[in-house]
């Protein structure tokens, strides 16, 4: 018997196969945003992509598997945006600011997808996928915070709790922005969140001023 999982993995290795798969993912993301997950059928996705239904099952076991891959894809894009924005040679507090700035701008650019995640969060299976991304982000932030705590530039508090405050601020203001309750342009909101986080984490006012005096470049976000 042919192993379908192996077939899928082999197809993913080809350029044409990856393009077809990305096409299905993009069409599904658009339809999910317009109609919601429950109201979007596999048939709707393949029609929008202009491919045969059988091709869908070449890449995905079912609609839920596709949705999970969309979540994973979005998580990787966010991490690439953060990595591109963070100066590896910068002091920890500046790295935290750079990452927060990039995260807010990313959430604004892909607001439709984050809005969809919030709607589908009532489904426990999808809620777990969302928590996974938050846990990864929190772990990354905590690692940088520990370095700043050790060198005295970040206040000496539980790094896990501080990391939750950083990730929570980014997520909450992103939510307010995409729901229309904060009407600031993307860059202004990102700058505000960055300032808020720096001032709450700095061990001394002079350190906060130094970090905030450092201009942030406008790093392009991944498409």
C-alpha cells in the first residue's frame, strides 16, 4: 500500500508542489476570514484555488489539518519578522523593544488571520494551537530577559512573569487595534507598545531613556 504521508512529504519537496500547496493555503485563509472556519467547505477552497478536490487531500488530511498548518505558517512568519527586527548585538532591553515593535506591526499586517484565530479560539483543538505559539514567544522573551536581569539593565523580577507581561501587552494592543478600539496608525501603536514595555522593564530611568533614544529601523515584514 502507498504511504500517503510519504507522498505528501515528497510533493512538498518540489517547487511546483509547494506552489500548489501555498495556493490552497492562501485561498483557505481568505475564505476563512470572509466566512469563518465552520462555513468554509473543502469544496469551496478547491474551487477558489481552481484545482481538483483530490489535490487537496494530496496535501492535507482534512480541513482541520489545513487550518493547523495555517496557524503554524503564521507562527513561523511572526518569528521571522521578530528575528529580522532584532539586532543580535543590541542590549537585551533594546532587543525586547525591537521584537515587540515587529510583533505589533506583524499583527496589524495579518489582522484578518489573528481575528480568525480569536473567533475559532472557542474550539479547544485550535485553542491549543494558539497557546503553543504564545508559549514559544514567551519562552524566547524570558531568555532575553534573564540576560538583562543578570547585567542589571532589567528589573530583578521573575523573568517568566515579566515575559508574560511583554507578550500580553503585544497581544492585547494588537487585539484592540484590529477590533477598531484603538485607531492609531500601525507604526504609532508599535512605538507606543515598545515605549510602554521598556519603561516597565528598565531597572533605572536612565537605562529606559538610553534604549528609547535608539531609533528603530523600519524592517520590512515577511510576506
